[in-house]
């Protein structure tokens, strides 16, 4: 395998390997892999030399993807290569990079080629291409997943460190699940889609396939940011990878909503995944997925199919023989929807969004199977519409509901098929999902993709806040799962880690107000105790609003933690201490609340 992004960049920066050597090895791996259906085009020697030349004289420390080889789905423009959308008669020579590709190149990444896809990004199975069906490297009789089939296979086989896909209805998640890798579907508008041939332009996004969540989030962070030339681009928060949140609440499907089409191995696998997440500390709550499933039906049974016709309908009409018959059948449906039906669809979607917001109130993320079952290539070819539709049960609703998603491996089943989970949350919560998914993926003990390589160990260093974020220590009602924590999540706050202060602090119970709160007060060296806290990263604007709304006698001070680091944190005025109860002996707010609850239980009347 070529390695993870983290391993490759570390080797290049330390001088243990040179980018030219890494790229040469990756190109040799592609040849040795021997599957002509993975790539639709490869960069030639001159193109590789030109890319490597751009790295000469550059500071590796300033390039987060220095010398990292990657691949791009063939509906995304790469200058000097044709964009085919897996339809040779549609192909055109790209004269400039798509915005996402350009940002990756500036960060030092080296593109090796364009990857195969379900034609015009229409399909979730990977078998609808004149270039052939990429071989699934995990179990070769299974479909590789689509539409981003080649990108997923290239990563799973270890040919590239990461690859770009697109995801309108699940094309960045289903192939990840079927190849035992990570698929990050960013919030709509977080990554520019300029230079992407649209499937449904209002719902499209560029996605990332990688071997680890850490790698996927890093590549996404390089591409993220507004693009004034993309009208669908928008400003959204994206922080760095943090630790597993304390006591997150995750929604899971009710028993009747756990759709597997009779695949008992899939059903049992998801229940094991839920148990794993609970062992990691999550609280699981079953919710009704009815509004999610109805939203999913709007995508292919409602007027949004007309967006696919708007994208390539003119080509289909002029060159019908050039289009895969199943793809053509789907796109042609878009001709039959009226403007009235489009508006009615929008009205119903707005109603469904309101229902979903209510269902997810107080929920950190929704956890679902990445795909309800698996299919062999033979099964897909026998019943292409039914099988493809079933793969998208848990993916089709996501972009219509303006959610971000992260697919991570969960297990390899007894029959050798991969199984995975997908974490979903409202737009802007990409890094929250990464924190959950990274811990879950590592805990599975799975090897990476089909490479046989072990998952790298987690970093023990406290993540530094991303640019534009402020690290804040929290001691009371803003802690995970407590009454005010939602204020942080809604403004893009990111959990970093649990911690304790140095032994110089005392904790007091403040007079009751709207919400019960403690106050932290610093004394002399060793005069108090080590007080438990959580460190969160808040966007600078959100931090400012939080400070402005802090009620007396609280304020913001610099807090020294047990490990010697310092962060901003809530503190109280010394003048308030005489009238407050000292609760330092409990070691933290949660322990104090737990003691109170236990005492109430002891004092409760019998019967």
C-alpha cells in the first residue's frame, strides 16, 4: 500500500522518502493491481514531472499534503485530462482544475489519474460504465459501490492515499461501506463544486475517500472554504479533529426502521455497532425515521429527478445510444415533471425538514447502516433498478435535508462482506462527526481497506484549535449533555478533550438563577483541588457572543490545566465566594450533581 496521508507527509518532512519516490511507487502499484476498470485516465510522465517540479523549493511544513498521491473521480475537472463522466462521447478536455482539485494541488498533493464511475454519477453500484466494473478488493464478487466506484477501490487497494468522489444521493458513502474505508460527505457548500459536472446541482458535493477519518478530514479542510465563483458555496465552520465527546446522544433507527431486506447478517452487524458506540460512552435513543424515508423518496420519485435532466438531458436527446440504458431511463423521467410539481415538492420538503429538526432535537448525531445489505455483481446485473435502489435507503435523504455525513467501517462479516455505519448531523457539524467516527473506527480493530495494514495509533497530543477558533475550558452547565451544551454545538463548537485544572482552584455553587451553575476561583499554589472540565474549541464569533452573555459573577479568565497548558475558561469574581457553597471536594460539577441525585434517591419516600 502507498500509506496514509499522515505517514506519507511525515516521511517526506523527515527526509525518509522523497515525493518522487512515493509517486513512482504509487504508479507501480496501479500497474501491479492489474484492474483497468479503476482508472479512466492516468497522468503521463510529463504531467507527473510538472507536478513534482512545483514542490521544488517549497517548505514541506507549509504544505499539509506535501507529495501525497491522490485520484479524482471522472466527473471533476483536472487540467490536461478529459472529463468523460464515464461516457466517451460526452468527453471534453478540461483546461483548468476544478476548485477543489486546485486547492489540493496548492497544498502539495500529486494527482495520478481520473477514476471510473457510474455514468453521469447516476447509480450507487459501480456497474454502469463502459470502462467496466472495478473489482471490489475486499470481496471480488461484490459490487464496488457507486457512483464513485474507481475512487473507492483505488483507496481500498492502497493505490493512492485518498481520492475525490461526489455525493448527491450516497455516492461518497455507499462505496466507502462496500470497500471497508472512510467516506466523508461534507456539508453542502463547504467545498466548492465549481468544475464538477452536475448530477443535481443544488444537491451535489465533492466527497473524500480515505483509509482513516483523520486523513479524510485533513483533505476536506484543505478544500474547504467559500468560493466567490460558486453560487452554492457558503461559509461554514470546520475545526480540527477532536476527541470523543463526553456522553454524546446518538439517535438510531427504531426496530421497524432498521431496513435490511432480510439480510440478518446486516441487522446483527448494526446492532453490534450500536453496542460498540454505547461502550465508547454514547447514549443511544431510538427515533422514528419516517420523515427521513419520505424525504428519500422525493429524490428519485419526485421533481428533483428533473435536475438530472437539466444537467445532461440535451446530450441524452442528441446522443441516446451513447448513454447506458438504465442511466438513460432514470434521467428521462425528469422530462415529465412540471413547475407546479417542483413547487409542491419544495413545500413538502420544507414540512419534512421541520419534522426532522424536531426528531433530532437534543441529538448529537444520527447513526444508521451505511447500506442495508450487499449485492454481488451478478445480482446487480439481474435486477439493476431494485438492487441499486435498496443500496440508497440510508443515503438518499441526506443532502435534501442539508446534513453532513461520515461513513466508517464497522466490521467484516462472517461471509467476508464489509459492513459500516454512517453518522449524520445538520450542516456545519462535520468535525463533530469526525470525532465520533474516528474513535469508533479505531475501536473496531479493523485493518485499513483491503491493504491488511493496521490502524495507526491515536495521537496523544491535545489538538490545537483550528484557525479562527478559541480553546475554552468549561466547568458547569455547558458540559456535554447538560442544559446549555446545545448553545455550543449550534454555533459550531468542537469538543477537544476532558481535562482537570492544576490543584490551585476551588469550585463554588452559585446562587440559583435560570440555570444552576458553579463558579471557579483560583487561589494560591496547591490551595484547592484538581477540578474536572471539558475543553472545547469555539469559533471566534461564537466565543465573543458567549462572553458577552455571561451573567455576573462569572467571567472569562486564563485557566491552567493539570498538564501545564493554559486556556480561557469560566471563572468567578472573588467577592461572590463568601455567599456561595464550596463544592471543591467533589472534584467537578458532574460529580456534585451525581451526589445530589443519589441523596435525593435515598430520601425519596418508599412505595
